[in-house]
């Protein structure tokens, strides 16, 4: 079966600095996949490449079997790639309802707007209560729900969530993840980025660990939980620098 | 008094003023109305771009280009009045479109500087091409097709009303949301499937053509143009003072601001004209006072006052003008 999303040997970066050295990954229809990694590993850059906000230097991005390298960001929404970006980025001066409305701006989404509103408001009763509220006046957790809801309004085939737990209280993170699990039950394919390993591994089927712009490990959640690499990537017990220094110092102490 | 009724009636009064003063007004009133209408066109046009997050520091570029387009068309080809104005519209739209394409993804201060440079560049070009533009000496309109002062005054009134209608139509359409989203966060709006360049190009073309139209009518009114007059920094500045004074990002704000700026300017000039520099000083102080005490502009002040009167100190929180529907 052709995967819904497939990245092969993707290299990308900003200006002259290469961030993604070599990323290959895939996601099947209906799958929930998480991208794990420490700060600066390239997680967000990967989501930017998939949503088209950043173009690749080399390698291929295929969506439903088609190479989408030449498809600009705004057209990818029409294809069904919807992103709830890092840091939420809701429109603070718009009401909740207006934020959702503009989430369904693309042609495909506009036709199914009423149905999507029902879906989002039943998934997030909190948003329904606050539909006339200015988004900027809501709490971080509510804004995160709004960002996810706004992405859902675009009729995604692939929903990308970039650090949905960023800056939220642990109690709120549980709420957000309960909702993501509820969305997953709708049969949507979800790719999400996390630093919060515990939260991520509770709902994902599979995961990839990114370190220094490369896939350092991948596997099912059970496999990842038992890999020492995951701990290393997050707790920084072995970063790239110390990795090379460690054998040397070990040798010194052995002598 | 109902707020909706109040705003509709003020709009109707403004419309009648713009269109009927050329017919019935005294010469002084006709003159004031002409200048107000000219500023209304510029202010509303500036506000259209600002509403999409594009701050123009070069509205005189459009104004001047429109003036030259009209006078060149009339002098070289004997183009009649109305047709020459069409020339101004087209020239302004092309410049606006070009500006959007050149600036690409530039935002904020970078976009603003570019517009300033475009305006200065056009002024220099106008000086450097004396065979075409008359150079620094300027050009006089050959009055073969002069339609009469009445028609020119009426044309500015129609331009002002038309500009407001266009701004109103945009504020009613879904594009209004697209522009507001772009202003708030262009990256986020692109993630939702908006193509920012398309909307930028559209709004700069519309805004540019309207400002050019004002320049075109002004040329027929004054009969003369030169580079310093056409690409005057003063035009750029008044086209943004008016919307800021009246209420930026709103529909009626720029219009109220244009009326207020013209009237305050005239009052200080006439009242204090005999003391050197005093009129400008007082004009400036009034503007500073307005910005300090009416941060949401005249429109915001009126809305707050009406809220206060209807609620009599009820819990009406001041809402930023920006967030009001219109």
C-alpha cells in the first residue's frame, strides 16, 4: 500500500545552514505517528517542509503517491495537509468562530463548512461555549484547542500538530491529549511533534526520533520506549559533541 | 438613538455633501469639499493597504503617477476628461501590482521603505525626462478638452463615494477576513490555504488605482503639475494622518479623519494665518492631542461615547477599533 506521506532523503534548511541532513519517514493512512527529538533537532523544520512553508534542497516529499515538491503551501491545504503550528498562532483579534471560519477558507473546505463546524464544536465543547470570545483573550490550552480545531476545519487527510503541549500546564496537556485521541478515533491520519515523550507515546502507533537532522531511531511506541536512544535524545546524556568526546576521555581514564 | 441608524444617516449626509456641493455650494464650500473628497480617496485607499498589513509610505507615488498619466494622455492625445481618468486608474493599478510583485514577502518596515523609495524614484524620473513630463518646470494642461470646473468637482465627489463603496464591498466580502488574517500573521494565513501574494497584489492594485484617480482629478482641477507637487511627501503624510486620526482599520474612520484633517487645517490656517508658523504648530498640537486622548481615533471616540450614553456607565468595555466588525 502506498503510504499517505513519504519523505525520502530530504535535506532542507534556512539560508546557508542545513538543518535536515537526511530525513526519510513514512505514514500510512489512519496512522498516528509522532516525531520526537530535543530542541533544535529539526522537528519543526520537518513539519514546515511537509506543509510547504519551506522548500527542500533535495530529496522527495510524496503525498498519496504524488511528489508534492512543487506544490506551494496554500495548495497543500487543498490536498488535505493541515497544520496546527508550533506556538498555536491563532489570530488574536478574531473571535473563536472567525478563527475556525478562516480555517475553512480553501475551496474544498468551504463546501463542507457546516459539517466541519459541527464536528469541531462537538469535539471541543469549550470552543462552542466561547465562540464569540476573542482568541487572544483565551488561555493557552484553549488556544491550542482552537489551533487544532482550525486545522480540522480545513478538512485534513493528514493533520500535523506541532508541539501541542508547548507551554501548557501538565493538567491541560492531559486534556489536549484526550482530544487528540478522540480525533484519532475519527480515523484521521495524524503526524505530531513532541518533546513530551510520555504524552506522545501514550497515543501514537509509531514514532521517529530525530537528532541533528537525521532519523536516529524509529519503531512502534513499545520499541521506542525501550530504546536507550530516546532517553539520550531527550535528556541529552549523549549529544553530538560529547558523543565524540566520550570515547576519548574513556580511553584517557583507562590508561 | 440607534447606533446603526446614526451611522447610516451620517453616511447619507456625507454622500449628499460630496455629490450636491458642486451643484449648490458656495465657491468656498465647493473648494473645501473638493479637498476633503480628495483626501477621503487617499485616506481610504491608504487604509485598504494598511488593513492587509501593508503600510505605505509612498502614497504620493500613486497620486503623482495618476496626475502625470491624466495630463500626458490629455496633452499628447487630446484624451477627454473621463477617459484620461481611466488612464490614471490603470496606471495606478499597474504600479500597485508591480509594487506587490517586487516586494514579494517583505513586511512592515521593509515594505514601507520600498514604497518610499518608489515615490522618490518616480519623482526623480519625472525630473529627468523633461521631453515627456516637462521636467522640473512642470507641465500645463492644454485646456482643449477642459470639461468645466463643475464637472471636475463632481468627479472628485464621485471618486470619494466610489472609493467608500469599494471599501464597503471589501469589508462585506470574505476577502475582508483574508486581509485581516494577513495583517495578523501572514505565515499562519498561508498555512490555512490563503495565497498571500494574490491578496497583496489585489489590494495594492485597488488601493493604487484609487490614489491615482485622486491625482488625475487634481491635475484637471489645478491645470498644472510638476514633480515636486506630484510626488510631495505632504500627500503621503496626510493620507496616513487622516485614517489614523479617524480610526485605522475601520470603514468610516478614514472618512471622518479626512473631514477632520481638512477642517482643522483650514481653521488653523484662517484663524492663525497672520502669525508666522502658528497655524502649523496648533494643527500639530491638535493632532498630538487627538492621538493621545483618542487612541482609537475619532470613530472609536464616538462609539465609546454612544456606548456610554446608552449604557449610562454600564459594563461596556472599550473594544479596540480593530476588532469591531466594521
